[in-house]
C-alpha cells in the first residue's frame, strides 16, 4: 500500500511505501539518540574543563579581596549545577579541604571536630548605600514598631545574603548550599545606626572557620559594617551547618543552652503562610525551605518554615518595644540567639522573656511553639559587657 504526499505550491507528488517510513522513523530515532549522547558528552567535558580551570585559578590566581558586586549569585542554571556537584561530592572544595598554601589546624583534643583554616574568602564593598525599598519591606514583615528613623538592629544581616549565597554556591565551597541549617546568630550594634540611612558605608564579609563534625561541616562567617572613618559600627557572627550525607542524632552544634529564668512577659507571635516569601523579598534570601510547600519538599520539609532571622528580628523588636527604657539609645547592644527548631508556616509561637536586670539590662528570652511548647529559639540581649 502506498501513501501519497502532495506539495500544493509546486504540484510535486512523492510516492513512498510503509517499509520506507519505518526505516526513516528508526533512522530518526537513532539520530536523536546520537545527538543526545553527543550533547551529554559535551556537557560532561565542559564540566571537567570548568573544574580544571577553576582548580588552577583558585590555586594560583585567587584574589585576597573581592567586592560583593563581583560575588553576586550566578545564573539559576549555574547555581543548580554547582549545587548538584556539591551534593554529589564532586566539587574541588570537597576533595581539597585544605587548598595549596594552607595548613590544617589541629583539632582540640577534647573535641571530635576537625578545624579547617579559613579559605581566602574575604569580601570588601566600599561606598555602599541603604536599600530603602528593602528596609521598608523588612519593617513591614517584622511588624517594626520602633523609631521610624532608626534601623532594626538585626536588619543589616540581610545585607549580606547575596554574598553568602555566592560563597556557598561556589564549586570550591566546603559546604553544600542547599539546605544549610542556621545554628546561631550573634549581633552587636556599637553605635546609633541612623546615619546609615543617608550616608555611605563599607561592608565586609569573612569566612573565619570551617569545622568538620559528625553531622556535617559547620561554617563561621563574620560580617561587619564600617562608617566613613573605618570605625566598626555593626557586627554579626553567623554559624551554619551543612548537613553531611549521613545524619547522626548527636548534637554537635555549639549552641547556648536555654537558661532558667522567671517569665516577666509573654506575647503571641503569628507567622502567616506568606511570611516566608515576604521576608525573602525583603532580604533576598530565597532558600527553598522558606517559600512554599512545593519548594520546601525539595529539601526535605513537608511544609515551608519561617526564616530564623525573621523569628530573631521579631523577638528583639518586641522586647525592645516593651522595655524601651532599658535598651533605647544604649550601646553597645549585644544579641545572641541559638536556633533550635523551625517554625512551620502558618504557625503561632509564644515569646517569653524575663525582666531586664543589672546595669547591662541582661534579658533572657525564648520563643516556643504554641502547639507543643517546643523551643524555636533561645537567646539573650544586653547592653555593654557582662
């Protein structure tokens, strides 16, 4: 049986048979598989060449300082390529925990952790200016009720999110960027920050230390804000954990244990379902576990969870509003928070804190899940040195 194909514009008639059609179809399938094989081979070759290039560059041409503008997050395909390579333990940062020219620091005899020296990960950005639109969104997200001309004390932490993502998503990162757990956040405000709204400032970000623990690799990063006279006005120390392939139940996080205190005040904190995405827009922290149910499931959460820095910012704001006379315009102001468990969205929590005491107005606080009273975070804040 023959099939007729007619090309009307040229009145050309082609005659062919079914066996020929089957042959052409088989040939087409073979051709497509060949092209796919070639494409995958080229992709693999390009990945190997990229790794070799980066390996040589990092060993011989690594700059000691880079501006944050140079370390903006890469494109989405490149970001996930690096994330997959990290997950498969195929990135140079996993093969070379100590790069050329570095020496491994001997671990503490009393600790099971192996301490890695900091890599050449230092970023300095001068002539920075305030992101007024992000500041407005941030204040709205946390329900800020303080001085409208003042900065929320935790706000500047969000200024470093893009730089942190750039470090973490590098092929030479010793951590795996997807699903990093925020363990601890320490923030110190050394002086009034109102000037940052209208004046330029310098921002620095330094990877201080890596620790190999049974749960994975811990990373310590220090962020700083300097005024025009190069005086440190704000500082934060961030501790994160990149979970390893084998998760152990032992607690290796250097988290401060909850302290017993007599509850002075209690306030309910509401976290709507959209707060994760709203806070991401304000801080540029678009980690998948905070956005929605579908993205959260990609990293092992059945439902989205609130940002740890959102919980911390809300707690600090409520305490400072309630105890204004103890903390307003007093410096240096220290805040130290350990994150215990995530707050699932939508959710409610109870903020509890004791009465500020002594010359330093030392206040211990905690945020508990309203359902089962499990701790979400514990912390303390005070003025001056203890």
